């Protein structure tokens, strides 16, 4: 097209030249006129922008297309230098286009055509650049070596330049943006990722290329992006939301993701563009804010709001299930004094310590809240009975009594606790807290460092138990515990084979109390550990004493509660007692009480084996009541089984009990264990047990438990 135009315009030019030479030849003039008109029309109407410059670079002719392209009427451009008519001319790289390098100037200077030069012509009206490809062709008069004019054609490439610019801008954005971007094809297969994607996910191009977009999603997501995308409709073809993404090494992270559909010319989805940013920090900050809204910043405990929420929710369940719950309202005694005396930093430390101690005591399902200043609330859901919260209250009071060390000060703190119960003392959170608070005030009035139920009856019941527990704790130092001893005999020979030590408590006001009344309290409060050690120590000492008195007893049998065993280093205790008393372990037999020994844990089995390795015999007490597993029985290194007295008592009248006893004896013998029957009160019971093959017996028939100097031991050992 361009070449043709050149040809036409060249001819036109040469004609116009010839015209000035020929004046008198009318035919020729006519022909020329026609021809000139034809070519002028062509010049004017052709789509290509054409401009003629003279030898000085002055514009001499501009066609319509050029006029439109430049946006300047020709009477402005003609007669001026072409470059003057544009404020600024730039090269493709944006730099200034010096006049001497511009194609028309070069073509004039060199006499050679300059083609395909891209120029940006600034349009001051539109404040943008007009991008053109310029060809400048010099034209010569016959015989002249200097061009007399320049034919300049301009082709508008502004659009092309703009989309090129957009593309390169998009590519710059794609690779420099902070958000991770990956693009998939219509089948969700990843085809491209940007630099930020690699930095954020740790995956490289190779790791993900061709993978389905799912590959980058974590299993933590509750939503499926595919479902969301399928739901897209209407003009907004993108989806935004929180998506958990995979990191190649560091695990999952939350992202804010935008997925956009890209459609092809036919309106079909061709690509999906996923843009995402890692919002871990944002989430953390958000979580922290959420945490602060519902927690006390000092102790990190739930605040009132969260407490109320939890109680409200729990009471609904309790109502549905008919279960009980309790609110314990704690107030630190004399906290204000500590704050005033030692300053707020110490006060804060004390509150933090109080929170820690409370948290350490409650069950996982309980809620501990810092209610206000020095007030804490514990909410216990699903409590087994009304007495249960008193146990926690006691433990709380005890734990607060231990000294606190803050900033070099040794401080004493104590607390008063009020307890309200659901449903007895209120059906809603506010009432329960209000009543627990009222009970707490009563506890303060009663002299602090104690607890009160909202209901007075429950308080007195709990106090009875509590005062029993308090007194029991002092029983050892007050020498109120006494060991009684009961003989165990061989059924065949009637000879003494062992003596069981049985503890009693000489209560200062209630008199001699049976272990049945206080062992469970000792177990609940943990005092059983001290009590058990005391009994072991005294029983072993008694055994040595008998030896010194030349009374031969084969075994000293000491009861061991499972709780005592599990809550202390029992093996070490036994070793210590044997060392301190000097008793040979072969004289010691331990009766294991409770299913805790049957827990089949490695710890239990190891400890029991250590005891056996020392030379101690083990017996399972109360065999035949409660649960036992044959498998566990095989793993525990016991030597003897003790049949519970309740079976023996009814054995003669109740055929079932006899059958059970027979089966237990057969089972024990099958495992090569000895069998001792407890609670033998009559000759008939003894005879029946002998017929069943029982080895040993214990019971009132031989002797009830007695003090160690009783005659019976010597009598039976002779
Ligand atoms: P246990 O080990 O089964 O002790 C046997 C209980 O049966 C004793 O009750 C004993 O007095 C009673 N008894 C003995 N012969 C007869 C009889 O012929 N008929 C009837 N009906 N009862 C008989 P006690 O002394 O009241 O002890 C009760 C339980 O207290 C013991 O049961 C034992 O589990 C626990 N206990 C006693 N002393 C200790 C101890 O030092 N440590 C631990 N952890 N528990 C102990
Ligand atoms: Mg026993």
C-alpha cells in the first residue's frame, strides 16, 4: 500500500514539476490538469496520512488523513516546520527525539529514505502521545543531488502501543505485586504462578505446574472453592473469601483469596486467576482482639462476658439433661491491704498467682473467670452431687494458704468462697452468681478463709465432713491413730500364717472410729498417703517387736489403697520404711485394695514387680467384689487372693455365693495363687471353705482385730 502510494505521489509530483515548464501546450495542460486533479483527489482521500515537507523541513502539503491524525487543521501546520507543530517528540523508549535524528531531517540531510521509525508525538490538547510509524522519502528534481522535498507518511499505531503498554504493565504487576497469583486453565490446572506465589507458598513453578488448584488448598477449609465458583453467576464473575492454603514446608496458612473467571471471545471460561495474600498476621491480630474482648488481660482468664455466655449455654444443657451445676464465687481476703502496702505490681502478681492456682485445681470442663478486681468465679457444670463443689472449695482454700513469693516478698493470701447450686439456688446466670456472691459474704463474716453454701443446710453438712477431714489430718501428730491386728490362719493346721494390721482412729470426742468411716475421706483428701506410710511404719515396727519377744509371725499384712499407691512413690516409701525399721522384706505382705491396681498401666506393673523383687508378697484384697480382668490378673505378680467377707457370710445360705466362692478358688488355684477367705465367723463356714479347697482364713472365728499384746497371737503360733 505504502509503495503504491509513493508511486502515485511521485508521478503527481513529477507532473506538477513538468507543468511549470510547459505553458503553451493546451492539450498537454488539459491532460495534466485532469491527471493532477485525479492525483490530488487520491492524495486527499487516501486513508494514509501524508505530509510534504520542502527542503527546509517546512510543511507544504497535508492530506485529510494526516490532518485528522494530528488533530491540527492544515492552515496551522502548513508553512511551519513539521517538528514545531508538535510540542514534544519522543522515541519508543520514552526519551526525547532530537530534531536532527528525526526521519524527515535525516532523509533531507542524507538524501536517503528513512523508513519505519516509531515516534511519539505529544498532543497537548489530549495530553497524551500519538504514536506513529514514519516513513520519509526524499524526492529529487532531475539532475539535482539534494532532495527538494520529503514525502512523509504517518501510520497511527497508538492503539497497538497502548495495548503493548498494558500488557507489559500487567506483566510488571504480575511479577512485582505482593499478592500471590496463580492462573489455571478452564479445567483448574495451574499454568502460571508469580514470584510472590513462590515466596508465600514455598512451592516452585515446577512443583505446581499442571497440578489442580486443589493441590494448594489445605484440608482445614470448610468451603470448597469449586462449589463457590460453580455458584458464580451474573456480571460479577469473581469470588472472594478466606481460604486455608498449603505451604510447602511450614504447614497451612490462612489466605484472603480472590478468584476471577477470565472468558474468551466466545464467552466461555478460559482461565481462573487466583490472587491471594497470607493473612496469618492479620488473623493473629484479629484473634488477639477477639481474645481481649472476652478475656482479662492480666490473668488471661475469661472475663464476665465469656463467663455469662458459658453459664447461659451450660444451663440450657443442664435443664435439658436434668444435671446439676455450681457457681463458686471467690474473693481474696484482704487483697486491698496488699495492694496498698506493696503496690500494684505486687497486687497484679498476686492476682496472676491466684488465677494459676485456681486453674490448676479445676476440671477441664470447668470455667474459671476473673469476675472483677480480686473476685474470681468458677463455674462447674455437670456435678455429681451437691457436696461436690465443697470439695473444690476446700482445695481452693488450701491452695491459697500456701505462701506466695513476689518480688522478694513472702505473702500470705487466703480466700472466701460462696457456692450456689443449679437448680436449687437459681435458674439463671445472674441469680446463681448473685447468690454465690451472697454466700461468699457470709463466708467473710464467718471469719474468712472458708466457704459457705447459699443453702445453710448444705454448709453445715459440708462442714461436718470438713471438720472430720481437718481433725484426721492432725491425727498422726496427735497420736490418735492406732493399729489393731487380726490373725490369719492355715485352714488345715489352724496355725498362724500372718497378721493383718487394721487402722483405727481414736477421735478426741467421738471415740474409736472404724476405718470404714474415715478411709474414704483420707483417700479423697490425699491424706491416705501419710496415713498409709504411718501404718506401714508402725506395722513393721510391731513385727520387729514381736520378733524381739520371740513371737514368730510369718507375715505382717499391711493394707495399701490404690490411691496411696498412685499418688506417691510407693516403692521408695516401702524401701525407706524397711530400712528404718530393719524388717526383712520377706516378712512383709501387702494387701492391694481397689481396682486402681488393675489399671494395667506399665507404671503400676513395674512398681508391683519392684516390690516383688524386694521380696515382698502381694495379695489382692476383696477379690470377688467389683471388677477384675483375668488378663490383668495374669500380669500382676500377686501370690494370693483374698475372698471378700461378704461372700463368706452368705455362702451357706446363698447357693450363688457358694458357686462364686468355688469359682474364685478354682480360678486362683488355676493361676497357682493361694486363697485366703475373709470374714469366717463359724466352724461351718470354715468347713465349707476347706471342702472348696481354700488355703487360709481370717475372721472372728479365730479372733477379731485386737491390740498387739493380745494373747491370741502367741496361742495360734504355738
Ligand atoms: P479389709 O482389709 O477387708 O479388712 C477386713 C475388715 O473386715 C476389717 O474391718 C475387719 O475388722 C473386718 N473383719 C474381720 N473379720 C471379720 C468377720 O469375721 N466378720 C466381719 N463382719 N468383719 C470382719 P475394719 O478393720 O473396719 O477395716 C475396714 C477396711 O478398712 C479394711 O478392709 C481395709 O480396706 C481398710 N483399712 C483398714 N486399715 C487400713 C490401712 O491401714 N490402710 C488402708 N488403706 N486401708 C485400711
Ligand atoms: Mg485387707
